[in-house]
């Protein structure tokens, strides 16, 4: 099937594994796969930029408003900026 990994558990961790296995009716392998995937998702969530960080990256790219439009209305440019960013990612092959 896949790669086999051996590791040692302390008493408390072994108890937790045993209880989870019995409660959810899982094999050791399936329990470890679920735990690793769950941990990976949590780590990825922590590494994602917050909306404030995304705004700070986009803010310098906002062009001056057209004649007669208020300069403080940045929402008018948000759609265009996101669209441009997505197009750039497609061109780079990262989307």
C-alpha cells in the first residue's frame, strides 16, 4: 500500500490513541492518517495571510481615482485588483 513508519508513544499518547480507535472504530493507520491531515490543515491555516495583510499588499497597487471620483473609495478598485492578481497567477501557472 504505502510507506510504513514506526514510532514510539508515551503512556498518555498511547491512551489517547486507544480511546480514539475504540470510539471511532478506526485502525491505527487510519487514525494516524486523519491526525496528520488534520494537523497539516491547521498549520496551513496559520500560514495563510489575514485579510489585513492582503489589504496591505494590495493598497500600494491602487491607482488614483478617475476624475470626479472620490480618492477614498478604494472599494471601486478592489474587484479590478483581484481580477488582475488572478490573471497574473494564471499567466505564471500558479493558479
